[in-house]
C-alpha cells in the first residue's frame, strides 16, 4: 500500500515540477538557459546506468530521453485529464 501511495504522490509531484518549469520558461524567459542545462544534467544522471552499460548508444538514449521528457510526459497528463472521453480506442 505504501508503494502505491508513493507512486500516486510522485505522479502529481512530477506534474507540479514540470508545470512550474514550463510556467517559469513562459513568464521569465531569462532563466531558460539555466533550466535547460539543469534539465539535461538530470536526464544524463537518470540514464547514467544505461550509458555506462552501452556507451555507444549515448546519442540515441539522450535523444529519446529529451523526446520523452518534453513530448511524452504531457501525453500522460492529457490522458488523465480526458479519462472519460470515449473516443480513445484503447479505453
């Protein structure tokens, strides 16, 4: 039960952080370079075990991580917001 609660809380925590970063980029564009540098650093650290296992795949891994962070994250949020929509094929 504790793991389930943590996973549920982590989803909303990451949504809040992503929303904060997005709004900060919109309303204070001068911090965009610092946010992007820290975001790329976090992506690198999160994928460090995979990078150490397969150093030749660094470009593909980093490209997918950036795609996942900026595009696929918001797809999950949209799915949560439109959960009662019947036009989804998989629901």
